[in-house]
């Protein structure tokens, strides 16, 4: 557990990922608008982008929950007088 990612680094990585996704989404929307005359189904594309945004938000929430879980388990492990007893309760 000594190689844990700090919450600050985790938040920084998530912010970068979110910004990159937003930029990519904006580019795709602009490209879709430019291609409207080419028969591209813009509403369907928008629906797909919204579904992707929901998926990415769920991934972010899962990542945050996992980081919090790891932090608590590590704190339990460090605070207990018998680390092996806590380790036995930890998920593999």
C-alpha cells in the first residue's frame, strides 16, 4: 500500500481527464454540425455523447469510491496493533 496515489494526484488526474473529454465532446459536436448536410444523424450522435458523459461520470464516482475505500482500509491497517488481523479482513 506504500504506492498509493494521493487524493490530490487522483483529483488532478480526474480533472485532466474531464477536461480532455469535454474538449473531445465539443470537437465532435462541431464536426457533427458541419456534417449535417451529409446525412449524419445529429440527434443520435448527441444521445451517444450524453450516454458517454453519463458513463464517464459513473466511472469517476467509482474511482472516487475506490480511493476512499483504499484510504480507510489503509488507515485501519496502520492503526491496528495487529496488521495481519486487519489484512485478513481486507479484500484481495
